[in-house]
C-alpha cells in the first residue's frame, strides 16, 4: 500500500466511526485499506482494483453519496463478487489456489429433462405397435427397442435398426398359419435351442410328413417405416433325412391392393443343417399406407410327401 495514503482527522469521523482495518493481506490485483464501520459502501470496498487512486478512495469514504461514480466505474471494469457469489462460484484449495465450483445442483426434474432430450426420437408408430401389450412404462419399453421387444405372447419380435432407426420384425411359427401344424403326425414343435435367455418360450416347427405344404403370415404395412425398401424372408432349415423336395416351392408376397410378387425355390438344392434366409420379395410402404401384406410358402401340386423342413419364422428388415 502506498506510504502517502491520507489519514482522516478526528473531526471527519465520530468516535463511533473509528476505523477498522479490513483484511490484512493483499493480492496481486487488490489492495485493502481502513474503512469506517458505518460506511454504506464498506461491504463493496473489501477488495478494490489497484487502478483506483488512494485520493479517489478517500473521497468515497468522506462522501458516500458520491458512490454512484464508483458503481459506474465498477460496472465498466467489472465488480468484485459478493461474498455469496464468491462462495458459490469458487472454493479455496489446499495450496491456496481458487478453483470454480458448481453454482447450483441439478434437480430431479432437470435430470429427467436432460435424459429426455438425449433420447432418440421414438420409432415410427411405436405406441401403435405396442398398444396391445400390457406395459405400465412405455418409455422404459422404448429404451429396449434396439435390443428387441417380444409382442403378442412371443409370437412376434419387434426392433429398430440402431443406425437407421427403421422398424424391423420377425414373425415366429406360433404366429403363422400352418396347415396341419397341430397334428404331431405332420408337424412337431421344439424350443429354439440356440436362442438367448430372452427368447425362452419361442418355438420352431418341424415338418414330419405332408403332401400339402402351406405356411402363411401377415404383417401390417403401416408398422413399417415409410419410404424404406424392405426385404421379406422365410428363415428355414433343411435337415436330413429330407425328402420330397424335387418339386420347387412357391414363395409369394401379396399386397392389400391385390398386387403379387411370386417365385419358386428349389429346396432340394439348398445346403443342409443350417438356417437359411429364402427371399420372398420386397416392399416399400408409403406414408399413410394401411392393410396387411400376406407372406406365403406353399406347394401342393406335385403330390409328393415332404419331410425334413424346419421353420424359424418370417423376417422383415430394411434392404441393405
């Protein structure tokens, strides 16, 4: 502090206004001076930037009503923080440094809002797709959709592609119409052995012996993401001893307006003992399109008895 700092005479301050030294230490940016106890601006002059002249400070102490000039300068140069602001904006460290601290703690509602803002947009008609499920927390169900949600008593699986957010579906055999499937002389049901724990209860169906092969599934077109081209597959396996497949099998995709995509596949030539995706057709739904598409596999004209076919389901995914 400069040695030429003026002092106040006893006539200028009453006995009650005896000076008190406010702070004994100084920093590189501030200088501390004696202040009257009753000075209206004492709390604001705890730390004064060095650019103020001592004579100006003395003027403020003798004439508090002129402190408006100080406030204007303070606003221009940057005011020193109040004690409350300093306590919330910074905190001392063990080595004397001052580091910023959080100004306020997040409330539960803030946290919920932040989580909501980070959540990806809901998939296309998500609530309509899961409307028939007995679920209390739709938001929690939405968080699981990337991994897959089982619907309609695990007869259907619904998920979204993580990269594109397009809807995808798998129709399991219990959700399909299979002629004679409830008669064990013709078809038998087996658990999906290679499935995950979440897929417990899902069944595949194995053909024992039929001459009339007919399998059909249906999918609501409005549940597919509009404007996206989808491929439709039967996921099947041919296991030995397999027979009766010399006649090609029909695969058909029929739309609500009567349009049909159909072709034949020779299952006799397919590899044995592994799951195969046999393409049925493609569909590109448009916005607002409704109605069910029929997905079929059938052969009953050749008259041959067939066996050795396993069906895992019908898969509908965006075309890569």
